């Protein structure tokens, strides 16, 4: 898929979509200043999405009003780049959201691509990664099962309301990074604001919901049978990832997680920073501390903390002006984009292999 110069595009900023959740919190509004709907318990802000449940719409610029779906139909190579590919459903491959928890989420699991296909789901599988932006003291994340737990023991614990004894939990202060492969049982604790990058899927199999009920007094549906069919028993989980850093054109670039679906990086910049791009993949930039200004071909956008922008894959570079930090998500060449710069920076092959997730 060759990208011609004529197909190059400016960065794209999208309108945000907010979703009410039974477990939602107030940090989107109070910490980030989001103008969420009044009197609604908002748990998720979908920042960049091309999913049937939410097709992000361009907020301004020459493509204002068009959805990401419409732009992909018009110019998929220009948006994706040479490496990134549409999902089997013909959608943008990643979904970027913020999660705000006033209460603990359900214990749940997501299927892998092959599981979703086997179960005849209309969505792809879902591997995701969390970066904690803010959290209450003592906030926790739950991710993975204890070693050697069998499916029978897991179901017995579920029947006896003792499921948490089978799961691994750890503190979740700000800057915690957790890679969550498909098939991993997990739950996000209360009092947390985090950024989540994920495969473009909304498949969630709810295993346990803490015996709570919705506004009508009814428990939410569970999906235990499907969950048991996709849980990776025996796989374990290593807990929070240990980022590895290197210098990139005067900026500090910390690689937080990487797999064939996405790379997640945190960059710290001062004054002005330009990143050359091989036109292999789009880049989703999410400002953590700002404001930062993103310069395009003919436009520039100033973003506050919690705001995101899409750098099309046809771009040969992006430039950031200002002092702050931002997250950069893209589809990587694991050797060229991850292993080689870290090796040049002096990191060991062993530490790099722990960071790159083999799926």
C-alpha cells in the first residue's frame, strides 16, 4: 500500500463522546475539565474511535463534520500508512479512550481475535493497555489469575463469591502502566483515571459484578460461559510493566508497552520537538501535561491535558511546540521501532524482551 504525496493529510482532531456507566466517576470533569453531560454518571470518554457504537467526527479543519469512517472510505492509505491495516470488519484498528472510575468495574475478560472468530462475534478481539493518569491513595488494579488456578477451581470460587482470592491485585498510583492481553481476567478499581489504548473492539465478557444492581434494581448480565471459553488459564500476568527510555531528538521517549497491535510511548518535551515518521502508521497523540501545540501541513492545534489528535500515516513527521508530556500510540515494527533504539541506548536484550509482548 504505497502512499502518494497527494494523499498526505493534516492532523485530525475529533469530537469526544461520553458514555454513562454504573461505575463512573468525576475526574473527567474535575481533573480534566471535560464538559460531560450534567447529572449523568460518565465512566468513559471515547477520544478516537471508528466503531459502530461510536464513529468519531472531525471537530474542525478542512474535514470538519466527517467521521473517521468516512475519511477511511475516501483515503484509507493516507490515514493508516503502509503497515497499519484495517480490522477484518474494515474498521480503524485502534480505539483510544479515557476511563474514570467512581466504583470498581466488573471482573471481566476480552477474547483474542481467534476467539472472537470461533465464537462468531461481529467484533475483533481486544488486547488493551492502561496508563494511570490520576488515582486516589490506595487505588488498585486487578489483572491476571494466581498461578496454577484451574478452570474448575475458578468456577468454584465464582460460585462461592470468593473470586478475588484467585486474582492478582496491585497498587495503581499515577504513572502505572499495565499491558492486558486478550484472555486476561481483570478489573479496574475505583478512584482511578486512566488512558486506555485497545484493539478496536467492544467485546467484554462479564464474569462477576460484585452483586450490584442497576437503576432498575436488576443485576447486569453475566457472560460466564463465553468467558470460560477464552480465559488464558496458566498464562499468568507480570503486573505493571517497567518502561524503558531513550533519547529521541532531544526528547525523552519511554516505551511503556509494545505488541504487534500497538506501541505505547510517553514522551517528555521542552520547547520544540520533531519526530520523523517512516509513513508506516498513524500516530494517536494524547496530551498528559500541557498545553502542547501540534503543527501540521497547513494547520496547528493546541491541546490541553486529556485531549487527543490523530497524525495520519501518510505524514513524514510531526512537530510539537511547548513543554510537557504526551502519550504516542501507533502500530510498530517491533524490531525497528522498539528493540533497535533501546539496544542503542544500552538496554539489555532481556529487559527489552520483557517489555515486548508476544501474542
